[in-house]
């Protein structure tokens, strides 16, 4: 079993603490890939950054890095502050023993402060890229934020709490099939719902007893900021009657039905187009990309970009390979 050490420093985002465990656990459950995750902190107790300011006691001190195959260096609230001397020493010692490193977001500043990234390519969150280049001129900074691999060092913007970096680690160790299985396991609730979503909508349309024109109108106008009053006016019903009719025949309120249809459109756009999440949110009728992400995560624990990645990896993995002679 490979040891992965998560270096926990004050101010790290709470989701960067939980995401690696979630992903590595999914890898174990889906394909038997074995990783031991150790949360290591210099003083054993650390506090996550706002808004979820949590005081956490780490099971391991810096000695937990000693035999780690990989070390995750998360972001933190102050990307410009140099890490404590004992942290620098522990990271350098891990590098000398052959550990690999995953620096998430502003965690690249911590790794750069050790000198280990001198002469190498690296990235961080886009708003801190210029600051990283200025503070560490020996690091070749890629401003795009997409994961950058250079030798044993993997850095990324950390938009999803290190999800993409941990998946890259799994792919390096166990190949793309393990990554696809991990993503399918992570997104299983959404994938299961997506496969039957259109059938459910069709059944609802067939059972709406006179509401078919309004349902079709809803689907044609998902991109508009529709209100309950708008829907009632189109159906020529009072709001109270509209709610009752929808619940009687579909089991959902009109606005629940509308949200479900918008999620279904967003799913199809993510699968069938390369449009950015911002454009997908607009075409599906969400008020902002954040609103789309929030509803995806609330319903399934997934985010749109991760869903798109999972769908495409699964499609590539499951597609038949040409016969070889």
C-alpha cells in the first residue's frame, strides 16, 4: 500500500483536506487500488481557512512524511508567507528519499520556498501566478493553471480541491482504467440519475393531464429566468392550482420540475459539447456558473467539470478497441 502524506498547515482550505481522502477511497472501493492517507501537521493541531474555520488534530506529525511515496502540499490563506523551517527541511528530506509531490493551488508557494522547483515548470491559481513568478524567479511559471508535471513535481490550480492532481497520481501509478473506475464511483449517483433523467421527464410530460403545452414551453425556455408566476400565466392557472396539478401528476412542484430539466440540459451539453461551464450554465438557465456547480454538487456530490471528465474517460475506456493482427 502506497503512503500519501497530506501536509496540513494553518489556513489550508477545508475541502483540500477532505478531497484527497474521498478520491483515494473511491479508487480503493472501485478497483482495489491501495493508498494510505496520512494527515501530517508540524504542531499536530491546525486550523483550516475561512469560511469553514475548523480546528483539526492531525494523527501524524512531520515524521509521517518519512516513508511517503507522495506528498500533497495544499494551499493556504497567505500564499506569500514562507513555511516554517521544519516544514522546509521535511519536504527536502522527502525529496531526497524519492517522494513525489502534488502542490494544490497556492501550495506551490510552499513547495517553491524549499528551492525544489528551481529550474522547473510549475503553476498555481491564476490570480497568484504573477506573484509566484516575482517571488520565485527561478521557477518557470505556467499562468494557465492546468496541471503541470515536471519530474516528481505535479502542480495545479486546485479548483476542485486537488481532485485533478490526485487523479493524475492514480493514473501514473495504476493507469487510465483505474482513473475511469474511480471517477465512475465518485459520480455514480449522478451517472445513474442522468441515465434515467430523460425517461423520467418523458413520463412526467405524458402524465401532466393538460399541462403538456406548458411543459413543452418550459423546455423551450429553460435559458430564461422563469418564475412561478410566469409558468402559471402560461398555463392559465392560479399559482395554487398550478402547484397542485404538477404535484398530482409529476410528484414535483413546477420549480422542482424546472430545475430537473435544467440539470438534464446541462448534462447533455457537458457530454455532447466542449462549451465552457460558464456557457453551459447560461444555456441551461442557471443564474451563474456557481449556481450550476452548487446544484450539481448538492444533488450528487459532483461538479460539472468532473462529470465531463468522467463521462469522456468512461466513453474512451468502454469503447471497443480495433482488432490487432
